[in-house]
C-alpha cells in the first residue's frame, strides 16, 4: 500500500476529492498518492486561516511569533533527516545538495524572519507640529504558491516572513513535490502554532487548487514563485480584487567573463551556475558571454566539467547530478536540444540522454548541453529552458557584453567574472537584473533584496523587503 499525503486545514490532515501520484524522478516509482484539494477543501483552508487571524493566532504578540519561529527552526533541525528524505524522494536531487542547500536553508529562513521581526522598529517623523509614526498590520490571509525545484527552501522563504509578521497562510506546493510542505505542517504544529495559521492544499494550477486559491474572494494577497506565464495568469485572476502580489518568476541569466578573470575560479563558478540542481534553479546561468581572447579556454573548461558530471542514485556519494523533475519537463528540455540543432548551434558537449542502467531507466535523466555559434536572437539565447544547459558567445568590448547580457525580456540574475574590481562593480551595476553577482554565484545574505524585473517578477522579498510585502502600514499622525 502506498503512502497517502493529505491536505492540512485548520490544524487537521484532511482528504480531498481525487488522488494523484507523487512520482520519484530517479526511477519513475511511486512516492505517494496525494489527496487533491477540491474547491471545498481550498475554501475550508481559507476560512480556517481567517478564523486563526480572528482568534488565537491573531492575538499572538510579535515576541510570541518570534519565539514560535525559532522553535520551528529547531523543529526543522530535529526532523532534518525526515525532511531530507521527503525532498530527495520528490526531486531526486543528490543528498549533499539537499543537505547543504534545501533543508539547511529552511531552518535559516525561519531564523532570519524571526531576527527581522525581533529587531523591528517603526518609521517615525517628528516636527514641531506633529509626530507621525507608521504601524504595520499583517496583510491577512496570504496564498503561497510555489514550484518544484527547491520545494522546501522556496516555501519557507515565503512562509517564514509571512508568519513572522502575523499573517495566516494557505500554501499550494507544486503537484510534483507535495511531501515536504505536508511534513512541515507537523513541525509547525508541534512548535505551537495555533490551528489555521499554516494550511496546505495539494493539487494542480489551472482549473484546480492553484486557481481556486487565487480566485478565492477572501484572500488578501498572493506570493508566488514559478514560471512567468503562470505569474501572468495569477495576475489576471487577482486583478478584479486588486490584490497585492509578490512574484519571483523565470530567468534567462547571463554570465559575463572578462579576459582578466581568474579562469580556474571562473570555470568552477560557471560550472556551479550552469549545472547545480540539473540546471533547475531560477538563478542558473543559461547564457555565457566570454571575452574573445579566453573563449576557447573557458569553453574547454566548461566542457570538461560537463563531462565530469556523474548521474546516479541520490544517496551514492559519487553522484553529482540528479534527474530532471519529470518526464514532461525532460520532453520540454529535449525539445530545446532539437531547436538548438535547427538553429544551427554547434554542440560542444552532451545533448542526449545518459545511460544510467536498468534500475534507473524509468527516471527523467538528461545529459547537459553546451552550445555555441548562434546569435543573441536565437530561441536558445532568449527562452528559459530550465535544464543543465548554456550557450557560449564571444564578445570583444565591455559595452558589447553589457548590451548582449541585457538583451532579454527577463531580469533576474547575472554573474560577472573579472579581476578588475573597478570594471566588475561597473558591469555588475549595469546588469538590468535583481541580483548581480561579482566573481561568485548564488551567494546569499537573507537580508538582501531578492527578486527580478521584467518577465522575472514583481517586487522583492528578503529582510525589510519581505516586511513591506507581508504588512500594510497605517500612519498615525498626532498633532502636537
Ligand atoms: P509553474 O509556474 O508551472 O508552477 C508553479 C506553481 O504554480 C505550482 O504550484 C503550480 O501548480 C502553480 N500553478 C500553475 N498554474 C497556476 C495557475 N493558473 N493558478 C495558480 N497556480 C498555478 O512553475 P514550475 O514549473 O513549478 O517551476 C519552474 C519555474 O519556476 C521556472 O520558470 C523557474 O524559473 C521559476 N522559478 C523562479 C524562481 C525565482 O525566485 N525567481 C525560483 C524558482 C523557480
Ligand atoms: O535563495 C533564495 O532565497 C531563493 N529565493 C532562491 C530561488 C531560487 C530559484 O530557483
């Protein structure tokens, strides 16, 4: 009998309408059957969240919320191995990555949000006529909709500040990765959160749980991470009620390598930024602009790194690279391998399906692909692929590199590689993105603004930026 994952509503695990399969992408085996939230379950979750705000949870002081968040972080650390197993079964990512990144960041997200609220003051302005001070109220019932690539990290990145600032949440994890959000409900409850503060509804997007949530008349805001197209659909769904949204969307992120860069460090960084999580991180580099004099050396270095990737069981210490999330996603990524060929790209490495042995043959494995030889308008240079891929292009001048890097409707992240710090600061600042890394990639300080512009999103979260999204200020003006 397979395990069944339930929805979590008002402090209780509840069934839904239909059941759907949670599949392990390593071998195609069944992880669990999942209770799909129908409209009634989603409605129940929103009502439970509202009751929590009007009841015990709404009466929690900031000090009590901070203490709760710290207990949740402790709970995550105490259940580290369970969360790790849940995350690995759903995504197939190697145990080292899930340990270093996913589960560790879940605890860190709660601690960072607790620290933020513990240190909060109020904005105030004093003149001879008046004292103005702005108090902050929670937004209310917040819908949290997240994707499958870093399921627990991305969920807690939003849930932690939402709870820290006194909101109640209804979370819709990805249908591909329902396990860790379900387990987190136990941890949050054991830490002492009142019923209804944290609710989970499982299911799909359009015409299903995701849409039931975004169109529910009693939610106060939506925070969403996922594809740009989905962000657009959600924006339309909430438009009639003019709800606030925070959107962390797709990217087509550039790396710019100058000929004075420390090439060993650069190739290390590039390999990490192209291949981490099998390229399924929104921040991953998919376009690499290299100054002409070092183009061959950088291309050869990256090709070597691609050839060194090892596919296999997530628990085998020699495995560096897991599968893609699903057969459907592999079909999409492989369609870009065909598009690259049609566009006349020169394939430098990979580009197919690896031999992984019979045990794993039901998994959604894919080789990386590195290309060169196309212009900036090629589809493989313009469209987000979300796999272990990159296209390399030579450039001659700094001005040209900045122009090429910014020639995209996305604006999420960039990485600049140079040993000339003056130029590094200048070029990093000229990138039209939310996050610009200089001589590194995906190095995070959780207080810094995170998000993107253009097709990559609306707003920023992190530190005080989360505070601004998850609360509404009311200014009190006192005549003196
Ligand atoms: P997706 O947009 O297909 O799905 C994300 C979530 O939205 C899922 O829970 C899904 O069920 C739900 N959803 C889908 N359609 C919906 C609708 N109409 N209404 C309500 N909910 C709906 O994205 P994905 O395939 O799960 O994730 C990959 C994408 O996420 C990539 O584009 C990637 O770049 C992006 N991403 C961005 C960031 C960031 O911080 N900018 C982080 C991670 C992933
Ligand atoms: O590190 C984070 O806080 C974050 N939001 C990462 C997003 C990664 C995208 O896949």
